[in-house]
C-alpha cells in the first residue's frame, strides 16, 4: 500500500506519529468546557475541526495535509469528549446509557 502513495515508510511513520502527538492538544480544549460552559466550546471545536479537515482535503501536498490534519485532530478529539459529556448530562438517568452508547458508536 505504501508503494502506491510514493512515500517512504519512514516518512509515513513520522507523519502518523505527529498526528498522534497532536491529539494531546484535546486535553486543553476539552478543559475549556468546564470553564466556559459546554455549548460555546462544543460549537467552536466542531467548526474549527471540520473546517481544518475540509481544508486538508484541498491541501497541495503531503506535509500540508499532515499539518492541517494535525491542527484539526485536537479539535475533533475534544469534540468527541465533550459530546459524550453533554449526552450524559442532558439525558434522563433511564436513557443515559443509551445516549452515551450512541455518541460513542458515532
């Protein structure tokens, strides 16, 4: 498969490591939900994450793509965490397990 994209395995490995490392930024973004409330940070990380991912689709080269996805990754990871939290907080206790399962499956 790597032969099809025309990049050395080392280059792809470095890019994947950078993307994994970028996920650490989600901790700070998710913590904003405790300080600012749930709605504003949830909407902000959703718009920013989806916008950066859309720009990555139009990237002119591999490293542009990696950079844009690395910027989007913390936003989308924080979105996932805060969405699960909102599902748990806003659902009735009877429906809570189903709501969390639905968010997790999505």
